């Protein structure tokens, strides 16, 4: 009578499969819990914005009776009509647009030039200038409000577009970002441009600057957002109603200085319109923010 023997290896084969299956199940459960947590956080983050947009389409009694409802009852455009037709909101928007465009262009130009000088040019006091740049970034903006007001007043540009734009044309953070990006570009590219007869500025403008497109887009977004949402500087640099920007106007509207009562639909409609330009700019350029260095070394 013959008997069959079972080898130990044949018995132990299902164990690794079962172990891998348990590990796979644990990973799936872990990913599911992580996604659930992210969804909850996203809901908490997005919900106030949804309430803002929904309330802007409500009537004042509906907004006061059910402020957290996401369904206006009844749906109305009255807040937007009153804001755009019967208020100074278009003037605020125009002033903010003019200042933001000028400041953004100025910051892109001066930040890129200063960043390239600190990254590539060798001059006396270079390290001192860079240390001063870092020190400026560490100073809170509120500390500089009074000195900024005194300088603007002394230069005679108070309550003018020049006083609104000139102090914002250079940003320490933008110079720091451009300097770090230029240092990541190989020097061999610039050396080849100099061999071909290009000077310092021509090398910067025609060779290095086009390669810094990701950093430039980052500066554009940060400068646009910063100048569009700027408030403290416009408080100390302007006084005339004709030069009121969106931030000053919406702040006065939210504090009740321009009207009586809560008027939540009107205030939140102004805030919703104010967020549109920055959101559009970000969604257009989000894929190009600091992704990689473009260009190649000629062999």
C-alpha cells in the first residue's frame, strides 16, 4: 500500500498569499480612511465659500432667517444689481485693476533684475544686500505703516496713484524667489551666450529670463494676489473716495460704515466678485508654477 507524503513547502505556500492579501486589504482600508478624511477637510474648507456665494443670491430676510442654507429662497440678483449699478463698486474695481496691473508688471521686472544681479553678478556689498533683503522679509508690514506714510507724505505723492503704486513695485520675497531660481540655471548656458558676443543685460534678457518662466509665473500670481488684496498700504496712502480700492471699499461695507443694517447679501456679493480675478489667474497658470527649468545646453 503506497502512501503519499506532503512536503512542507506545499503546505506553507498559501501563507504568503494570505499575508499579502491582508496587507493589501489594510492598505485599501488605510487609503479609504485617508480619502474620507480629505473629503471632510475639503467640505469644511469649501463650505464657507459656498455659503458666501449662496447668500449673495438671497434676499435680506432669507439671509437673516437661514444664513447657512445653500439654496436661496427666493433666488434673486438684487444684491449684484445694487452693488454694480447703485454704488461706487465699479470705481473700486477699476482702481484695484489699475494698481494691480502696474504693481504686477513692476514686480516682475524689478524682482527678476534684482534676483539675477544677486545670483550672478559679483560686486562689493552683495552679501550685505542679500542679508538686508532677508531682514526686510522678517519685518511685519504693520510695523512699516507709519514710516511708509511719512515717506509718501514727504515725497508729495500722498493720495495719488503714484503713492499707491511706487511703494509696492519691489517685493523682497519676489527677489528671493528669482535669485534662488537663477542660481539653479547652469552657468554654462550664460558662458555660451557670452562666447557668442552677448553682454550681461542681453544674456539676462534673451537667454536666462525666458528659462525662468516658471518662476516668473509664480511671481505674477503672488504679485497679483498680494496687490489685489492689499489693504493696509492703501489706508495710509490714499484718502479721496475717487481712489478707493476694492479692499478699502469692501472693508468699509463690511464694517457698516456705508450703510445701515446687516445687508449680508450685498457684502457677500462684493466679496464673491472680488475673488473672481485671483481665482481665474490661478487656474490659468497653476500648472506652470515652479515646475521645471526650461532650456538646454548647446553642445
